[in-house]
């Protein structure tokens, strides 16, 4: 084996008695290259999606930034120690106005500032906003992964039903072919059977494409290889039933917007008060002065001391500062905008709840209708099978209905599978709407508890 440009190559030599070794090697490589598909529970998919999500990672970075901003706003009250040094390179000529020092140390801290208290509160609200945004991102990823997983599970069941339909439609075409050749049925009946088979094939192809798209979506969400996830139907809990009348909770997204608005309001208050109230700062400095490479002592009555120390309280009184006033107006405008955006998000969520509630009522009725149709088609299939096996019990009597043919059985089987697929689709639409309503009402935690308790 050798490498070229980062790629490994395996050099094989001919061995007449080693053919079986090459065959085993090929089979092993094929098994490694093809990703194995295995059942993965919905809980595992949601957990992997939340860990792999870029949206969640960005929200986590936002939390880290907010924590640092809060620490920064508090730490201005903690004295900071700065040490610097500066060795002369060339001899100084003349009086520079600054005492030459080898090194110096300076301690600085903010002692009193009303504005800083608002800035600390703004940073605290900013941290709460970032935390709520992280929770909102995790809930959105959980919703996306749950919907994709449930839909893939449903589509897999529909695909199985579609394959049974294709088998029945194939037998139906054969039956119609024989009946047409025998002159029992007209050619249009054969064409209708072929049309039914073609429509069922198209439906199956559509379901396969849909399943492949969902598998790719789940692979992107979880970071697992494409095609490696097979849904485990038993791991899907029943979606909790909620109504718009249930006590709504503030969603994480709206809570984040509200906390961000409060943070902006505190910043605006701080920028306003910094123009009206003084602030106090403390400073202390030590200088280690030197006469090396300079003639500074010739400019003073006494030699410059080596050790020098100063300290004091600085009082900053705002009198006329157009820059800070403009900054205050800018902060006030940002606070107003953030407040309006939070209110807008609340109103949009209320509209979404109303729309989802109306849709849910309709889907409840549609799901009931589809279920009844499927049950009715199942009973009709049982009736057809019984009549084919036992007869209609009225043969030979005047006006008796004609004995059913195998054609009726295949048509009944196709119809029963079709109604079964429609019932699955209705149930899927209902589950997706319920999950969306759970999130809009702020009850997404209920679904996550259901997952982890499954």
C-alpha cells in the first residue's frame, strides 16, 4: 500500500491460489462503503438534530457572548491593574516634558455611575434574551426533526400499501386481458385497468421520491449518513391534544424578543442619564523613573526621585456633549423598534394560533371521514372475498345478481389500500398541525417530555 497526494492505494499481485482472498476483500470493502440502515428512535433523532444544528450552535454562541457582556458590564467596578514598561533606545536630548520611567503600574476603577447600573441590567436582560433564543432554536429543531421523522414513517407505510396496490393492479390487468381476449369485456375495460396500474405506479414513484427527500432531510438534520435512518413506529408517541382555549405560555421566541426590548430600554436609560448625572472614577499610579540615557535632572532644582506615586478621584460632570446626546437618541430609537418588534411577534403568533385552530378542526373531521372510508372499504373487501368463496347464495333464481369475478376482488383490494393511504395522510396532516399548534401555544416542552418518556 502506498500514498499519493493524501490518497491510499492498495497494490495487488497476482496469486493463482489467492482468488478467494480477493473476493473476500471486495465483499468487505462493499460492506464498508454502503451505509447500513437501522431503526433509530424519534428521541435519538431529535437529540442528534439538536446537537448537530447550526442554528442551535449559533444560539449557544449568542449565550456565551451575552454572558461575557454581563461580566464586562460588572467588571468596570472592579479595579484593574495595568503594568507597562519602556526602556530608552537612544539618549534623550532636551526636555521632553515627561518624566522618564523604566516601568509603571496603574490601578483604575469606576466608583459611581447611575448609567452603569442600567448597563448592567441591560446585559442581564440580554443574557435572558439569548437563553430564550437558544431554547427557541432547540424547540424549532425538535419540531422540524419530529415532523420529518413522522412523515417518513407515514410515507414508508404508504409505500408498502402502494406496492400491494401495484400487485393487485398487475393481476387486474392480466384478468382484463384474458376477459378481453375471451370477448367477455370490451377493450375499454382493459384500457381502464392499464390506466389504473399506471396511476398507481406514478403514485408509488411519487412516494419514493418523497421518502428519499425526507431521508436526506433527516440526514442533514442529524449528521448521520443518508439512508441510514429507518423510522421506528413504536417510538412515536401520541401528539398531545391542545386547543387554543388552553392556557397559552409565552413562547421562547417571543420571550427572547421581549427580553431584548427590555435590554434596549435599559441601554437607552443609561445613555440618557450619562448626559445629566456625574460619574466618579478612581485611579492610582506608580512610576519607577530613571536618569539612564537622559539629562532630565539638569532641568529640575532637585534630582528626580526614582519612586513616584499618585492617586485620586476623577469626577466627570456632563455640561455640553453633543456626541452623547446623539447616542442617547439613537439608543431610544433602537429601544422603540425592539419593543414594536416584540409586540408584532406576539400579534403574529396569536394570528397563527387562530389559523392553526381552525385548520385543526377541519383536519379532525377529515381524519374521521378518512378513517370511516378505510373501515368501509375494508368491510367491502371482506364481503367480496366471502362472496367469491361462498357465492352470493342466489344463483339460479330469477333476477339474482351476477356472481362476482376475480376482477371484483382486485378492484376491492386496490380501493381498500387507497383508502388506507388516504387515512394515513389525514393522520399525518393532523399530527403536523397539532405539533405546530403546540409550539405556537408554548407547550413544546410537553412534546419533548412525551419523547423522553416513551
